[in-house]
C-alpha cells in the first residue's frame, strides 16, 4: 500500500504537469512563471472543465498565444484576467470574482455551514431538555435523604 | 398510528435532491456560454480581405444591419449552415460578412469556389485575434450587428432555417423597425 502512494500522487498531479507544450519564449523567468500561472487558472471555453494549459482545443491555443502576447506587452495579471473576462465572462476564470452572479458560488457553501450549525444546535438543545426531564426529582431527593440518614 | 415525523426527513431530503438533479436535465447545452459582448460595440480590427490586398476595418462592417459569420474550411457545421446562409443573403436582404477563422486563405477561396460565396466580403483572421475579441470559442458563430456597429445578438452553432425563423429574423426585424 505504501508503495502505491507515490504512484497515486503521480496520477493526480500528472494532468497539471503534462501542460501545454507550445514553445513560447520569455525574456525572463518571472514572465514565464506568470504565464504558466495564468494559463492554469483560465478555463478553456470550448471544453468543459479543462484549463487552457491542458487543452488542445484551437481556442485554448489561441488564448495561450494571446496570454503570451499580453505578457510581453507588459500587462499585469489582473489586466490579462480582465481582458479574458470581458470576452468570455466569469466562466473563463477558475477563481471567479465576487459579483451578483457568482455570489452563490462564493457564499452558497457558507449557507450550508450555517444550516448545519442550526441543525446541530437544535439537536443538542433538545437532548439537554430531555435529559433534564428524565431525572425524577423526588426520587433523587429521597435517595439523597436516605444517604444522609445513613451517614449520621 | 402516530408516525415519528423526524423519520420523514431523509425522505424529504431525498425527494428534494431528486428534484435538483432532475432540474439539471432541463438545462440547456452545458457548452452554452452567455455572451459578454451583447450590446457592446463590434471590436476594432485591421485585417486583410480574402480576395484583395485591401485592408478591412470596423468601418467596413458598420452602416447596415449585418450578419457577421465566423467560419472556416475545417469546420463541418459551416458547410451544414452554408445553404441557409446563402438563402438568407439572397432572399432576406441581409448583408452577410464572413470572418475566416484560423484558416488558410487559399483553402478558403477554394471552398467558396466549390460551395458558392454569398458573403459581401471576408475578413481574414488567420491567427484568430478578431475571433478572440468577439469571444468566439468555436466555429460557426453568427453575430447580428446593428446600424451603429453594436453587437445585438449572437448565435453559436450552425444557422438553420429554424434558427433563422425563431431568433435571427425577429431580432433583425426589431432592429430594422428602429428599436
């Protein structure tokens, strides 16, 4: 089992590693790093759930070349993501901005946490009430009195 | 017989889940993306014409209500929609402009010679830059551009008779009536 673990990890990360192979030249490593980060967080509009780094679709190729060009033009990461968003909408961002339309993505999970907390609290409260009622006060007193009597 | 109401909760949750999943089946094509470019001006460009050395710009597209069709010879659906586009250009009085997308011009001219060319002119977009500015993610795509050069409608996929009757024609009629 232990020997399987590295293999499993390899399988999980391999789609990320086998990214695009177009040979784009960058004047420095910083641009190259930003390029790979950007193409990893842009979703391919043609294929469902693949980033443009990992897609062979024509449009993914085009968008990679566009990202390369914009980086060489000196655009910031934010400007490049804006450029893509203006043309392809929130869909293209794997890390979508908080807007009216994407609010449900951002805050939906929080809503479920709140619902779970409410349910949890209500269950705990009900149990507490039940356990209090179940104790027969008179019987308890009688027991306590008996004990007191025995001791003295 | 009294039924413990809390026993019904899993059933209710299950039914709600089924309804939610059933809703998923009624959604449109998962490939469908809402267009960001509706009601935005047609992008600026400067590209060559398919047949001449002339440079085509945004000015060539605006003036009349125009159907801008993004097509390519490698695109099978472009061949499927070709007869309908030909009919529209001939009988519906709509100007048709082609954007030859990620293609080779010689192949494109050949294709048009074989299948006929109903377009007013073609913009050569060999590196797909104009297509990206239009938010195109596959061919064919068809845009309705109004007299002011504003994109008013976008259709993804082949233009069939049904698409023309149900969406493109009403949109164009509305724009033509000055809306």
